[in-house]
């Protein structure tokens, strides 16, 4: 039976070849459990690198302009890519 793995990569820009700065991995097979901060390096250097390893992009970041005067405010990470891989479970 195929089970889904989800990989959420936060990139430096909306381009799939930009560097990854943060990530989350969810394994629907139950074989591995991950949590925030459990690794110092992202599993892939870019979304494109993950795609080359078989991950499929299922969500691209929605681009939104910053409000005037708020260009330097900190908030959520804006360039979120959601990827999936189907593996035998």
C-alpha cells in the first residue's frame, strides 16, 4: 500500500532553485518521526534538488506584496513549498 510523505520547504525566494532556510517533514508511513530543530541542515539544498530526488510539488508559494511601510517587518516565512512522495508503507 502506498503511503504519503510530506515535505514542507521554506525557500529564500519564490524560485524552486533558491536555498532552503527552514523545513518540516511528515512521514505517513510511521517509520520516522521528525520534529522542528531535529537536524542542523535541511534535507535538500533547494526545492529543485528535492524534485530531482522524486518529490512532487503540490503547493507553490502565494506571492503577496508587503504593505507600504511594512517591508522590513518580520512575520511568517513567505516562500512555502509543499512536496509529496508516495512510498510503500
